[in-house]
C-alpha cells in the first residue's frame, strides 16, 4: 500500500479533471451495478505509464463530444477493496493497473488493458476511448 500523501497528486490529476474518486466497494457498486447509464472507470497507478500515458489519455477522452454519464477512478495500491471490486466487474480481463473500462447498463462494453497503454502516446489511447464513447454513449 502506498502512503496517501504520495499518491495525492496522482489522484488529483483525474479528480481535477472531473473524475469521482471512488474508495469503497459500496461506491463501486453504486456506479457499476446499474440497469441504465454509462460509466467510465480508470484504475489509476503510480507507474510511469499511468503518468505519461493513461492519465493524460483519460483527461483528453473526457473532452470528447459524446461522453459517459459518470467518470470514476480508483487507485491501485491505495483503494484496495474498491480496486478489487472494479476488477470483478472487469472479468474476464486480468487485473492490471493502469487500465480503463467503459460500462453500459451495468455491462462491460470496452476495456483498455495495461499492455494497450504502455508505449502508446496518450492521444492514441484517447482516440480508442473516444471511439468507444461514440459507440456506446
């Protein structure tokens, strides 16, 4: 587990962009276990690919013309129970961080795994996310 003061700036990067910081299982369920609506979730991380690729892509994608109803984030290594709950909703994809998922009406419809984030520019990742927003939102 990482100290909260260490990850605070990394959390704030998404929170300041309009993402809701979700830290409990109950909050995860409130956003993902729904019959109607769309939610985009970012499993945030301290790693370099989160800093240079994932968080910037998540901020860029938020500016797309079509967007989900909710934008949430959980932080791996900090919000352990919340992250584990999100990962349950993301099965059969293996747990990894960073990663991103789009849910529609309680169903996973798009998933961006860590290996799709590593080594790719934020703009390319954001285009992938925006295409999913355009299709499902």
